[in-house]
C-alpha cells in the first residue's frame, strides 16, 4: 500500500490523499477547495496525473468523506470517467444546496449533472474498488453523514478520519464504532484542525443549546448566522427557540434541507416537521408578536429580512476564520455581521484529547497528520499500548 498526500500536510481544508495498491489500483480521498488561513499557507495548486489530467491512467475512484466544500468543492475538476462516491445522505443534502445555486445561476447546469451522477455508499455496507476494501464509519461532525474510512489492501489497514469530533450529539458513538469495526491499524491519517486555533473550552452542542436558549429568552428577535447544512446546530437552535417560546423560522432552502433530514431521521432530536415556520409575508405578524429565531446566510434575502427588524440580536455561530479578510466572501460578510454580534459556536473538529482517544483506541504504527497547520503537535501524542 502506498500513501501519497497530494495536498494538506500543512493546511486546513483542500486535502487530497491518494491510496495506491501494489496491483496499481488508485483511489483519492476527498478533493476540496482551500480555506482561508491565519497562518502560512501550503496552498498547492491541485494538478494530479490521472485525477485532474489524463497524462496517466485514470484513478479508479474518488471517495468523499462529507459534503463540506473543503472536501468536495473541486469535484468538477475530476476526470469524467472516474466514479465519485459519497455517503447517500450527504449526496442528497449537497444536491439540494447545489440545485439552489444552479437556479440562481451561480453554478453551471453541467456541474449539477455531475453531482446527480455521484455514486453512494451507506453503512454497514463495504465498498470494494478492485483490490481495495473500504469500510465507512459514520462519525460526529458539523456535517451530517460524515465518515471515517477504514481502508484495507496489500495486507495493511489504515484509517482516514476525515473530519470528526467527540463533543457533538453523536460523539459518544465514535469510539465504540472504532472498537467494533476498526481495531488496531497500521496507519492513521488524522485531521488536526483545532491544533492551530485559539485554545478555548470546548462546548458540547448541548451546552451551546442551553446558552442559545437563554439568549433567545432575553431577546425577542434573533438572527443566527450559521451553515444551513450544520444539522446539529440547527437542531440545537430549534430546541432552544421552542423552549424560549420563540418561533423557529427558515427560508425555503433551509426548509428543503430540514424536510429531507426529517424524512430520514431516526431520532426525535432531528425531527423538524411542525417545529419550524417557513418564512413568508403571512407570518411577519406572528414573528413580530411572538419573537423568533431565524438562521440566515450571506445573501441579499437575509439582509432584507434583517432590515425589517433593526432591533434584533445577531448571533454568529460559525468559524471565526470566515471573518478573515483572506476569505473570498469577507467583504459582503463584513457588511452583514454587525460589530456587536454575539459569538456562540463550537467546533466541528476534534480537540487534542479526542485525537488522543482515537489513537489509543486503534493503536496505529504510523500517524500521518493532515488538515492541520500545526502537524508537529502530533509528535506529543504517546500511544498507550
């Protein structure tokens, strides 16, 4: 088994990992866009023979761990003959978002057609690409249906973590899943996103929900800037708004995503039907009387509604890096976010202690850090064997 990190040894996001078997099977794990950085960038332009150009035999497959843009955003650069695999739920969520972008003429129709052709995988089923066997393990992350990937070939086993955490609503299931489905591995390819970010206490999503509930009780009108695909965050906001006696209001795109989640959810926590109001002129009166919580995004529609409630509170519930001037949407985002915003967020990524727990569970012989600007921190990890 040969491992090649084409991009991602000293940057967060945009990672591309190649696994190559002795028989010549080649797969890539993730193919995303770069994120803005507060540190020195690796920022290698992505051009991989057989993946983005046809100077070599094409890869046999690309496996996407989840639908975040820094993991999937360059899907349209992949050679057309290479099949792209993604989790079944991830595909549907990503398709809803991209359909809205195609409708708004932000992406071309041909890109949407590529997405529709994505192949899917689903636990507990394994995926076999020639002589490479892949076992997906669903994990907790700020993307619903995110996966670690156990990869077996040439008598070796590796685990690629993708993005994960242990402090979300489904975090408690991660270590037991590794014990049951993975066990000891030869190699761990592990994300280390939080290792270069400011150290602050890690809130659980439940703690964040309690803080949000108090904010909503104290303030009648609330706009929350958060990702429309961060289902755990939206579920927390939904619960907090109900307990605070506020309407939970969503725009049409957000509603489509929540309705889909509702259709496949196994837990009441992720049930949204009857617990939110779809925004329209008809409910403005109720919003004014009862107060509301409304997730918003960086678009003109959100700005228009915010102008109708100038006395509202603005809660920023996303990564602070998006307020970095290097971010491509910084200028318009700066216009949206007021100076007196309330910051209420918890990371979608594992802290150092969680990474150590994963290492102690699967006891890798070799650790390869990716998705991190300070990979040297991994040298401090001592595995108890």
